[in-house]
C-alpha cells in the first residue's frame, strides 16, 4: 500500500510543482476571468462620461429637486445642473461644460414628453442617471416604500412545489453557476488527464516502465497514477475556486449583483456524485490511451474520441435550455460521457428528480470502475510495446 | 535451494515462439551467464523469470517459489532498454525508484551518496537526468539497481554504451556484489565479459537452450583434438600430428584420432625441442558461441 502512495506523491509532485502547471493549468482560468472582468470595466469606463448633464424645466417639476440615489459601482455619478434658459444651456453645451441638456416642456406632466439636445453621442449610463433623477422627483410625494418598489421593479421567484428549489428572475447566477462549474470540471478533467496520458507514454518512451513494474504491481502503479491525477485536478479546481471566491467576497458589498451568488447544495451533490466519478473515469481512459499508443501525438488524436461526447451537451445548450426534461436530456444524463455536463446544465434549469440523480451517479461510479479495469488491462498488455500500438481488440480479448 | 529455477518454459508472441522448453537453474550466490545472439530469447527469459510475461507452459521458481510482490524488494533488475525519469533531478529520481523497493527517502539518500561519489556523479545529483550524458545515465541506472541491496541481481547487457573505464568499474562492482553473496544473472552477448566473470552459463539460440553448464566443462567439450605449442625452434615432423596451424606466434598442432597430447609432448622433448609453452587447445567462449550459433543457423 505504501508503494501506491509513493506513486501518487511522485505523480502529484512531478506535475503540480512545475512552471507549466502554474502557468497553463492554474493561471489559465483566473486569467480568463481577469481579462473578462477587466474588459467589462473598460467598457464601463469608455461608456461613462462624467461631464455634467443640464436641464431646462418649464414644467415646474424640478423647481426644488431632490437628488436620485447615487449609482452603484462601477458606474460613476454624473452631476446634473439646472439652467434657466435654453440659450444658457446651449452655450454651456457648446463650451463643453455639459454633455447634453434635457428640456421639460410645461405640459410634461400631462403627456410625459421631453426633449434632449446633445452634440456627441449620449451614452446610456448618463441618460439612466437623468431618468432616475426625474423618477425620484416624480415620486417625491409618494410613500418612500412604494417609491422604492416602483423604481426597483418586481422580482419573480419560481419555486418548486416542495420548496426545495427556487429560481429568481433577478438572479441569473443560479442558472449559470452549475453550468460554469461543470465546464470548469471538464476543463480540469482534460488538462490533468492529459498529464496522466503523457506520463504513461513518456514512461514507455523513456523505458522506465520495465524497472517500475519489477518494483510495484501494474494495478498498484495504475491506481497510484489515477489517484495522483485526480488529486492534481482537485488542486487545480480548488485553486481556481480560491481565485474566484476571493474577489467575490472582496466586492460583494459594493456590487449587489455579487450578493446573489451562492452554490446550491444540490449542485455540490452533483459535483461529488456525478462529476467526481466522471473525473476518475476520464483519468482512467486517458491512462488507457497512454498505455495503448506508442507516442504522445498519437494519443492526442485518440483523446478526441472521449472529449467530443463530453462536450456534446454544451453544443446542445439551446435544446437543453428550451426543454431540460426532454427524452434527449434524459438520455444524455444517463450516458456516462455526456452525463456530467448534461446534469450540471439541467440543474440550473429544472428540478432534477432524485431517482435521476441516483441513477446517473450509479452509472458514473460503475463506469469509473470499468474504466480503471480497462486502464489496468491496457497497461499490462501495452506497457512493453515499444514503438508498436496496442489494438483495442487485444485489450478486450479474453486472455 | 536454487535462487532461480526455470522448468520447461515456453512463450510465444503471435506465431513467433520466443522461447521453447527452456530449463536452467541459478544457484544461490552464483554469478551466472545468460548468453545468446540478438533475438535469441534472453530478454524474454528474464521477463518470464520476473513475472512480467506469463509463460504458456512450464514453471518458474524465484527466491524459493513463485514470484510475489514482497520478493520484488529483494530483486534488482537492470533491463537492456534503460530509462530514467528525464525531467526530474537525479537524486529525486533515485529516491523514487528506491522508495518503490521499500526504502525510506532518508535511506535512499544515505545509500545513494556513496554510490554517487564512487561513480563521480555526486556533483550532478541536483541536475535533471536529461542534462546528464548517456554514460552518466547508465551509471545512475546501475545505482538505482543496487540501492536496495538486492539478494538477486539481474543485469541485461550491463556494459552496453560504457567506455572501458566505466566497464571496468561496473565489472568490479558486480564482482564485489558476488563476493558479498549476491546471486547475479548476467545477460549478455559480449562473450569475453561473461568468460571473465561467470562460472556457469546457459546459451540460448532461437529460443532453445543450446549449452548449459560449467564454463570450463563446456570449453573442454569444445576443445577438439589439438595442442598449442610455443617455441623458438622449428617443429620437426611428429607421429600422430596431422597438420600445423600458426596461431598468434605459436603453433596449433592438430592431432590424429587416437593420439594423446602426452605422446606428442614426449616426442617433442625426445627431439630436443625447447618449449616455451605447451597446452591443450581450449576454444574461447567467442569461438564456441560462433560454432553453436552457426551450427544452429545451418540446421535452421
């Protein structure tokens, strides 16, 4: 048993404490997220013009105006200035002191019509801030609770009959999180599975295999490699989570959108019962491929046979979203290679029956055990095939 | 009880019979030679012995019975197709291979230090294996094989790729292990090395045992009917000598059937020939090997 842990530690250490793992494996997803978040901020920055806005009020609504609530970060506040005449406003606009001015005619309250004058494009954030200012003044004599409700609108929450699940119209993270978690797992699955396949091929290529198998049994060796590989994947996912959770915790007080982020217990259950065995299954299949091929490049071509079915649910997102309980969705949930992503995607869109979760989890566990057996067999038959590929027919042959 | 015993072992790969009814034993503490030309079935015999391949028929006993996981810790195997993990430092590679033989990392480091010093590799222990020369990697492989102080050492072509200095170093190391009572199976096609180190041999060709036994007995068996004479005098015509053959400054006298070497010696002394050397001609292992293998090829 000790030898197995030596193999696990060797495998883990050999891949995790490398520059490649830190750069490609670990930093890739946080870097992508950082770039996306950076782009969002850049778009906000480019979209927000903080030059003041002006208005000329003939309706009397804004005679003694109240301020609108300050916009939420990352939006920046735009000062709103009153002008007595259109000529004065126009002069300020021409001088560049304001970016636009609104004219509220005398009959504004009866027909709701107003006009705006601007030279350059008037961006949405500034326009929205003026409308919020207008709404605040229209509702100034209303009960504050009603005023807030009118400004914030209604939140529709769809709830399951037993109350165990609910989805809010304002919190789309509930739909997205399981899907993103599924995709992150699959990415980790293939990047670490790739390490395992490469390690097995390298051990064949550099002839260390023959020494190893006269020291440890092929089954122990293969099990050690698969456990090591799974540990690498979990490390990767854990560190991705750290990279993602820290900014969420840091900014959740200033960004209300982040306050809605939470992971449902059922999503966690699916990650443990469906994704985890799927991880082991893919690792074992990658090891089996490594054992059958004679060089890494040849193995990469065979990986497509596994990766393609795994990504099928992602390609069928539209169909799954429009009908997450269709026979197609159920079929994909039961097939070992398509089940991981399908179940996670459906988790955000529908209420999954317990029997389906139990059945899928059982199928995944059986598939993982089968894949380990297959890997062990391919390894025993293919470990000393130097420069010659092992045929799958031989792997499945009786002896 | 022998250290290794192969009894009527046969193993095929597809339609090719790699070894056919091979039997031999290796005694405890013996330095045993496993010989044969390339493709004769030597490595397959070793892999069957080590339980890497299952034989179709026959049985293997190693260190007193069938192979099991605990016995692996008492066997050191250096395969012909050598390899180490290329992208990790040498010492870490040795620690890993040693730990798979049941040693703790501290034990491996302690034992490796002496060997690394002896093989002039101490300065390279923190270097990645791929940064070492081929010869250095070869020596590192020898160290990895010996770290756990095996009872049975199986070395397949241990001198391949080594310069004369390192060949001598490995040879000395094998003799040292032999003196310490380690059973050694030396698999090679370099006959002079085997001749120098081994007492008993088995020669395999085309998967079959061609010769097996004590080396001197085998040489005697192939000695033919000749004597080698070294003298500064001219050799006169002698009764019972069919022909003379010059041989590296000496002369080989081929005797007629029924003529004893002692009769020839008596004749030479009687005719006052000053003898520097008189010995019964014994073939080298190289000559025996060629004769056996060529004979086998003719039969085939």
